[in-house]
């Protein structure tokens, strides 16, 4: 079997796992408490993905000073958009519920963009690895598919929080599942060029958005219905631990 055929198989598997993960928060009538437990899991995923995956990759590619600066820029930019521009606009033109709804919409948008950047970089890596060496392609594929389901589940949870319709959410999930396969096949004709492309910068910016979404948006949402906070805290820890285990298995932590 040739490398392009293998890449096609990898892509189909990634799409299937992604659709399953993205369907869980959308196709069942979860109670408010259950949805907020999903939110806690998602918060743990975003925080752990920042510190265990994206940030180490960016530091490795760019060096600590440059990477951390871009992480901060990504964080502060999202903070300014959500808490200054968006808040100011809707204090003038909407009520509190509308402000909250639009804040959730920005959270889902930021999550989509951050995950799309990460997925594009992963797709490029998969395409290059699959064409260069079979063993390398398998390793990259396993690294991607190991966390893809929970990644898309976290994204779909932000769509539920933003009160996006199930139909539109499924469309967005479907589009998102195509990012890695499309990026993988796009990378094939440009293998030599991609070797010289600095991918650390967008990864560092994505890390900043992950940190903001996890800490500033999802954590408060996970805890605000809890009287004691134990269940929400446990769901966050489970999300972090799951991502940590995936990071060990896929080689992000040595």
C-alpha cells in the first residue's frame, strides 16, 4: 500500500473519531449539571493542552522568550476583544443575558480558531511524515487520533454553551473534522517548503487562546452551578489527567 493510500486511511479514521467525539455533547439532551461537567472536562483539556502540548512545542521550535511572548499576546488579545470591545458594545446595546450569550459565542469562536490552528499544524506533520517514512506516519497518526475525540468533544461543548443550534453545531464539527485531513493532503506537494516554515508562532498564539478559554471562560462556567465545587473540580482534574496520559502515550512528555 502506497503512502497516499495510507494517508487516506489515516484521514478516514481521524474523521470518524472526531465525529463521534463531537456528537456526544450535541445529540443527547444533557441536563444543565451534566453539561457543566462536560465544561469542566473541556476546561481541563484546554489548560492541559496549553501546558503539556502547545507550549512545549512552541518553546522547542522558537525558544522560550519568543514563544512565551506570543502566548501572552494571544491571551491578552482575546482578553481585550472579549472583556473590553465585546463587553462595552453590549453594555450599550444589550442586556446582561445578551452579553453572556455573546461571550459564550466568542469562547466557541476562540476555541474553534485555536483548535483549527493546532489541527492544521498536526495535519501538515501527518502529511509530511506519511510521505517520508511509514513508521513516522503511523506515530504521528497515533498521536493525533489519541486525543482527537476529546478535543472535538470540548469544542462541541463550547457550541452548546453558546446556544448554537444542533444543526449548525454539527456543521461546524463536520468542517472541523476535515481540517487535519485537508492539511495533510495539502502538505504533500510542499514537503520541501514546509521544512523551512516557522510553525512555532501560530502554535504559541494558539496556546495563549487555549489558556484564556480554559481559565477565563470555561472554568467559571463549570463552577457557577456548583454549591461545593467538588464535582466541577473533579471534572477539571479528570480532563487534565486524561490529557496528561495522552501526552505521555504520544510522546509530548518525555
